[in-house]
C-alpha cells in the first residue's frame, strides 16, 4: 500500500516538470537579470533568498499532490472500493499526505541544491532553513487535505490554494515590492504561514534563533489547529 | 447463511426510501442475481452488505456477524466489484493487483502466487505490465474484477460488472463468473440491468423494485409464475416414432408427439432443454425449430408493468 502511494506521486512526471523545472527557470532568468543590473552585488545571497521565495510559493502549489490524490480516493467511485477494504479510510488519507509531503519536500530540496551548486551562497544555518521548509510542506499538504474535503473537487481546491499562494507571497513581499510602513511591515512578517516561514529563515540565517523559533512556533500552532480540523472533518466525510 | 437482510429499511437524508422492508439471503456457493431498474435499491442493498452504510432498521448479517458502517472484520472476506471501473490508470495492471492484494493483507509469496493465478483467471497474464489506459473496455472490466478476487473472498459482490463492454468480453465475464461459483464455492451476488445475464448465471434471482423484493426464486420458478407449459416444435425430414421415446425420457419433458414431420414437445415452464432436444433429434435432418417460452423479461414485465429498458430510460 505504501509503495503504491509513493509510485503514484513519483509517476506524476508533468508535476515534476512544473514543480522543479519552472522554479529553476524562473530563478535562472531572474538571476541573469540581477547579474546584469547589479554586477557587484552578492549574487549568492540574492539567489538564496530569491530561491526561498520561489520555494515557499511552489511548496503551496505542491499541495496539488494531496488534493488530487484525495479527490481520486474519496470523491470518485474509488471511495467505495477503498472503504470496502479492511483498511480504515483515514489511513489512506494519512499515507497519501505523507508521500505527497515527501515528494514535494524532495522537489524543493532539488531547487535549493541547484541554488547552492550554481550560485554558491554563503549563508549560515541553512540547515534550519531546510527544517522550516520541511515543516511548511507538512502544513501545506494538511491545508490541501482540508480544502479538498471542503470543496470536493481538486481543480476547485487548487484554485483556492493558488489564491492563497499568490496572496500570501504578495503579502510576504516575494512578488512585488511593498510600501515601507508599520502596518505593511507587520503584515509582511505575520500575515500568513508563508510570512512566518520567511521571517523564520531570515532570522535563523542572521543568527537570531529566538525570533526564528517564533516563526516556527506560529507555523506549528497553525498546523496543529488545521490537523484537528482535518481529523474531525475526515471522520465525518471520508470514514 | 453467508449474508442475510431481514426487514431492512434505509432512507436517504431521512426522506427518500431506498430500502423498504427488504429481505434477502445468500448461501455458500450460490449465485444470486439482483435484478431491478435504476434506483430500485440494488446498490444500496449491496452497500449495506459490504458495510458501506448503516441501515435505519432491520437486520444485516454477514458471516454471522451484524454488519454496519464500522464493522471492518468481515470486509476481508468480501470482494466488491464496483459498478465503475476502479483501477488506477497510471499504474500497471500488476501494480494495481499488488495494491489491492496488500489492502487485504496479502504479502510475500502468497501475494505473488495470487496475482499469477488471478491474471490467468482474468485472461491478462501476458499484459500485466501494461497500464490500463492501453486496455480495451472489456480488459479494464476484467482487471476490475481481478482486483476483487486476490484475497480469495468467500462472498463476491458484482455490481453491474459488464456495463459498457462488447459482447465478447461480456460472455467471457459471464463464463468466468459461472466457473468461479462452480469451482470455488464462492457465493456471488450479481446485479445487472441485463436480464439475460442474470438468467444465464443465477441460481436464484431477486427482483427488486422501489426498495423491496417483488419476486424471488430460481429462474424456472419465476417463469412458472407467468406461464404454463413451454412448447417446442421441431421439423425434421423423415421422422421416426422411436425418437419419441428418447424425447419423453428427458427430464422436464411433459409430453412429446409426432405431428407429420413435426415433433411437438411440451416442457415444464422455464426448462432450458433446447440443446438436448436438438441433440436427441440430430440423427434426422432438422429443418426448423420453434421455441415458445417466457423469459425473465416477461416475469419482470408482469410484476412491474414495465420492461427494464423502459425503466432505464425513464
């Protein structure tokens, strides 16, 4: 059963092209522009934080693995076949989320590896950045599961998730420059889990562990809440 | 008794009556046909037996245990062939069989052996490594059935397993179901819109309409309800009286007489004897065969006032 869920996600070749290839192209093109515009800048540093921005955005798009997997398992005729087996339906959901998270995380790590190999950034505590991304992936896939149970269609769920990804990325200052004032700065740092991950990584890289942990704490708190919501909903809808 | 439903009532959303005091029984090794139009309650009845839904009242018992939405123990002894093809298109047939086998706790050598056996049974042994996307509709249906057989269930529920496939594949599946019941003593509940399928494979038939059973029995028993004797007339060249003795000795033959060049034979209603009659008269040159008998379609028409095809359209 576990092997099957891994296979199903791994065999989504188009997904790999989109979730790995697209951010790599975007990072490369943006870095070419940066290199021409600011030849004396610390390109490694720029590449690292630009990469983190793309990673946090594509991490959310990666929730498609959970939404599509759960749509197939619980919102099509497969539901009866799976529910007719001796395996509890929640186990299908958890297994699906686990492998979706794993594959999404590995994809994001490939993007990070590309940045380190090509642009050689010298940043400290990048291992903690990896931890933040790992937790973020778990949160995002859980959110994807909640959304698909609510809307029951993967394309609708993906629309909701995309809205969140783009909105959250804009608020976190990843897509466009935001005005520099107290309100906007507060929103930029605390408006969504994307922001919490960003500030957490920034603080860890700067060596401010306490503030870095604040971002992780917020993320874990939000994750715990949506996990409880998910368990409650899954008992009612899919079990 | 493998499965039993007694006085079962099920309402959807507290309103629409899907099962209305339904009674149903299935014993070891028998094929029970569940015949009824769309919305008659066939799938609801099946879901209650599998444990996919709770009924509002009445008894649902499977393998001696009360069945409900949370009893998972008996599910490992049931195989469900869903109405729609539920195999994963992105995985090979082998991987699909592997997955469904593991769901039912099979592993190691036993799982491998069962996959090989089932692949032979469903006629896909040489195409196991292909993905179902490349299969014809009939092959997908066979794989769909195969996925429900891996764990050697004692009770198999087939919910319209031949919908949308060509006649050749349909015959393959029907023969396969008959063979399965004969060779393994598996109990099978078979639902279908196609009366001729149910007639061909069922030991007993339940006709269900508007949530309750309106008739039950073997096919001949049901046909006897709507018809008296069955009449067969076989024209031959140069007939001889002595053939009558052989014809009269056949079971279910009530009367046989020779009328010029025509053997006129009266059979018990529902008897399926045409092959034997023709074989008996094979020494002669047969020029014409007329068989007048009621079918399950006539039974359905008489009991419900509509044909199954009519009710499908409406």
